[in-house]
C-alpha cells in the first residue's frame, strides 16, 4: 500500500479535488469528514460534468469499501473486482493508514504468476488455503507431480517438457470449479490445488483429472501421480497457527503423492496424522 494518502475535506469544491488530482497525477482521493474520519472516496470519473463549485459531499461516493493491512494481495484484488473499484483505502483500528490501487496490486501479483503456465505460484496456494481454513467446513490439498519429468526433458527436449507443464496447467483450469478449486504451479513439475471439497470428493476429482491427463493426445507421454490431504476444520482453536496447518497438509499431500508414484496407484490419500479431523 501507499502510506502517503492524499485526502480532501468533503466541504471542499470539485475544483479543489480536480486540481489536487492533476497536481499529483492520481485518479482518486479519500474524502474526510470535518472531524477527520472517513466520509467516502472521489474519483476523476465522479468529477466529470460536476460544477466546479459543488461541494465534494454531493459528488463523492459514500459506498466506501476498505481493507486491512493484513489483507492479502489476492483478497484485495477480489474485493476490487467484486465492487468494480480501482482503489481501496487501508484501515487499521478505524484509522486510515494507506491506500492501494488496482494497478499496483496487479503489478505485484504478476511477480507471483508463473510466466510459462499462467498459474499463480505456491504463495497463492498458501494464501487461499488459509482463507479456506477460516471460512469453509472442509479443506483438501491436492498435490500433483509429473512422473519422470527429468527423463522427459532429456529424451524429448525442454520444449516438449514445457509443453507437458502447459498441458497440466490448462487441464487444471478446465477442471477447477470457480470458488471451489484453486490451482497453482507449486514449483518445477509440481502442481497443487487448494479445494473446499471433502476428502472423498477431492479423491473423485483427482481420479477424473488423472484420466483426463491420460486421454490427452500426446506427442510425448505424460503420466502424473496425485496425493491428497485434508479434512474437517471443526477442531481448530482460535489460537491455531493456520500457516502451520497448511504447511502440514501440503507436506502430507506431497508424501501421499510420492507413495502414489512409488506404488503406481495414481492417487493416494495421506495416511499420516492430519492436523484436521478426517
């Protein structure tokens, strides 16, 4: 966020807001009441056609959507998209502490986007998994690994290896249900999905995805192994470290994936002790 927030009083005229925006080359201002509390937000679009001497309280938008400093990048962009806004004031303890714009958010999020597949990286997986842990009855981590990927690169070349990675990414996008499955490229030839599906439903989804990979017309062979971990979150206490829970689930899913690879079963559910009730 930008901690240097440009603000203006709601009693100021439209002309003052327009001048301040031009001076600082910004598209919006946070509007304050006479007592310094948040009153609304005004954008250059709000000012179009408004009389120069009109007070901002008659022009600004009072539908003020704010986020907190600990709000994640992906939560903030989702809030922006849902509300159709380009900037969000950041508030802590009822006080304005900064502002974040959509342009800045998208720039930062781009650093957490895999350039080859277009999927978000492991940072996104961890973030969305923690959110699911707070909000849904059950959570599953589905860990996917391409079998013998190193040999594929050596035998067919890295271009074909990249093709395999893109195939998996595209299939993940195709099979993921919006607001239910959240795929990512975890790293190298590994992918992971955070899902609100129960374990049994996640297992069925994984089997379907495994068959979808097998049925892709392939100039080079693609084989994957999948591990799943998760369960109900009803036993989590308020003081529970959610980040540690997610790391444990990721580790268990990864171990289950390794078991599936060794035993050539395709899909395995973690048999270790889960931090959630199974």
